């Protein structure tokens, strides 16, 4: 067995061992609208937040596909925990686009975690001596409660006016310590409640140029290999879709357990003996298998293109996004089938099915997986400009 496969197997095993702890504290995390500190500490102790870091920095040097499988494993215990793990473990993917010395400074801390948002709405970036000054608000900054650094994006201004290049505003993202910002208490939601995706304010924060990069198409000034060549939003979209797959598997497992003992009203047979439940479970399983094969097939193609330093043209970007959004939608469909099959039991907060339902539908509302991404892919398939970013 190669060293890379051994490292991957070790990550999967560590994630599996954390399952009981994740399940035990899932309700607490929902109650306080952020991950339990016990879960966060356990991830740090297991080194799992560092799956993308090189081995010389204490990481596991996983591929995107391997990272996604670890995320899936965690989501089988709790979707919100897996969402925050995807964000936290994905920090090095963002760090690849700052200067090397900045990357090494950030991740020299064994508890380094990034949170933030790439939405530029209302945010400004102004060049100054030594770097740029960032002002604005990050929206939906998942994991901000445990983050040590944050990533923000904004429009570059010159004399108060946006810089325009080829008719498009110029954007710049920056990474800076979270102590320079203020986390607001704004996360009042039903799905993915435990992610603590609060808004974060930042005002005139000086960010050295080496900690910034152009957006949405950054290029690494030092990194080589697939992780430097694969577009950042393609990488992040794949990992979030993996959360949806894991949630669907969690729901299916919960239904199979419930169906052994549940006797539906008006019958003498268990739920698992009812033809309608058998049909719905079969369809749910087939749906999630199709989603999984599609997503991982796309990730393999993405990795191959990145490893071969092939350009990501608009067709390649649209294809990757189509796989992400479809995997998310199919995962939600599988959970819907489970929810219906479980009957009124699906509503009980003591069972995981209702939380799976809330969480998976929250996942599909993310910008990388919402329905509008189909429009962009469809335009490309028709030979038109995408209109929306893909």
C-alpha cells in the first residue's frame, strides 16, 4: 500500500472513530448554533483539519476526492459538523493563492482555521502602502466561532470608484486574523444551524499584499500541482456537495434502523415489510449512488485536468458545476424519499431524519449548488455565454 493511500485510510478511520462523539454533541451544537467545542477540539487532536496540508507541515496531503470521502464519512454522523469540517479543512485550498511565506505563517499554528465569504457585495478594497485596506461584511461565515483567520472579498476602489477591467469590476480577496473583525450574532435558521454561519464585520483592516489575491480566478504565485491549477470555486463546490451525499447516507441508515421496529398505524407488519417503504428505500439508494458516481467521476476529471495543467475553459467549468449541483439535488431527493417513507416519525427531533431533511435542503441553497447554477450550465450547453458565474 502506498503512503498516500495509507494516509487516506488513516483519515477515514480517525473520522469514523469520532462518529459517536459527533452524534453525542449534535443536539448541543444545534442549541448553541455552532459546533460544540468538544467536537472542534477532537478534530484538532485527530489532525483532521489539516488533511490538505503537505506532510512536512503535519498534514495528510490528500487529494480533493479523498478529502470529499472524509467529509462524507463525517456527514454520516451529522451534516452541520461535516459542513464546518469541509470549510475548516479547505483552508489550505484558499491559502495556496496567497504568498508562500503567508501560507506558512498561517498554517504554522496547529489550530489554524479559516472562515469567511467570497461575496463582494458592499465590500471595498483600497490599495495603500504595504498592502490593501478591507472594509465591509462577510455574510454566512461558517465556522467563524472556531476560526483564527478569515477570508473576505471586495471591489478594488481607486479614488472611491470601482476599478473596471473589460467592463467587469476588479475584485480582490484577502486573509487576515479574525481578531481584526467582529463576529455578529445573525445565524437564526432551521437547516445547518450548528454551523454558526454568522456575519462578520471588518472596518479598514490593513492586509499585507502577500496575504491577498485576485478573485474569482486567482493563480498561485508559488504552489504547483493540481491544487494550484484547479479553480478555487470548483474545489470548494465539490467538497460541499460531498456533505449532501453524507447527509443522504445518514438518512438512509436511519430509515433502515427505524423500519425494523416501526409498525405503521393500521397495519400489523413492520415498516420494512411495506411495499411503499421498500420502493422508496430502493429509489433513495439508487438516487444517492447515481449522485455519488457522478460527483466523483467529475472530481476525477477535474484532478486529471489539473495534474495535466490543462486549461479550465468555460465548458470544463460548466461541467464541473453541473456535477456539483446535480449531486446536491439528488441527495436532497433521496432524503425526501426517506422522510416520506418514515411517516410521522420523520418529524420527531429525537430521530436524525428530520435534521437530515433540514440540513440537506440548506446545503442545496448554497451559491455553488442552488438551482440558478443549472441556468448557467444550460446557457453554456446552448453555446451562449454563461451569464452567471459557473
